[in-house]
């Protein structure tokens, strides 16, 4: 700053070519013309040199002033960028915290959804298995019904094991009455000798249209044995259910 002040002073103290030169005192007029010309030339050179120096000083001062201004602008820009970066970092950190919290919430929601999906799938699977088991049982019973009815149709050999089991359950009896479907009754009368039933017990057959083919009711003084086909198929169903539940357990 001091150099700028000096340059200004020089501009005031040192006149340029357009300014008026102060005339010399009257005593100098006695000097020779040659000496006067030499002095004037030297003075002019000094003035030009002073003006050149002043110009350089002014130029240097302006350059330094510009450097100071540029440096100040640079420091301001750096400070602005630092503040912006700090704000960005704070925003980024805040965003990270919010993002982490959001991720935790989203993960929790996904876990809840996954758990509910698994539970629903488990319930659906159990229901499907139960439905399949019911279908399997129904199919098995239907198949057993067809097989049994096909076997007993036109064949009376099923009566032998039924009577044998009934006599074993009744114990010691003297007489039993076997009530059968009329179609089976006709077959029994026709093939009674081939049945080879227990000869130690008196057996009497009666036709009963309420009884389905392939089944019978056995009466005695000790009780009644229900050997109708429906009853026997029911035992098969019970056995199948027991097998299914045993496999589940």
C-alpha cells in the first residue's frame, strides 16, 4: 500500500510533458547557450526517468493489489467450498442414518411378510394334505367297495370266514340263524353242501331283502353279529384311518 501512495505522490510532484516548466531565474541567463541546452536536456531526461519509474511503481502496485484481491477471492471461494462440502457431508451423514433406519424398517417388513407367507403356506400345505388324505380315504373305500362287491357277486364263498369268525365271537352256541339277501339265499340253498359250514352247530338261513348282497346278520341266543357288507366296509375304513394317523404320528 505504501508503494501505491508514493506513486501517487510522484504523479503530483513530477510533471509530464503537457505541464508548464517553471522558468529559470534571471541569473542563469548569463550562462552560455550551450550549457543551458545541456542542462535542459539533462532535466528532461530526469523527468522522463522519473515518469518511467512512477509508471512501473503504479503498475507493480496495481498488480499486487490485484493479487491481493485474487487471493481474497480464492480464500472466499475455498471457504465457500469448505462450507458446502461440510454441509454436504452432514447431509450425507444424515442421509446415511435415514437410509439405515429405512433399510431396517424395510427389512422388518420383509421379515414379517416372509413369516406370514410361511405361515400361510404351512396352513395351506396342512389343509392340502388333509384334503388329500380325505380324498385318498374316499378313493380307498370306493375301491374296496367295488372289489368286495365284485368278489361277492355270484359267489357265496365269502360266507365261510364270516360264519367262522361269528361262531368264534359267540362262543358255545347250539343254533344260529343267518339272514342274507334273497340273491345270496338262492346261491346258499344251491351250494350249501359245498360251503362246508360247521356241522356241530345248527344253522338256519333266512332271506331278508333289507340286507345287501355279500352281507348277513347272524342271530343266536347269545347275541347278534352284524356282518353286513356296509359294516365290514366300515371296518376297512377305520383300519385305513388308523394307518394314516399312525404314519402322521
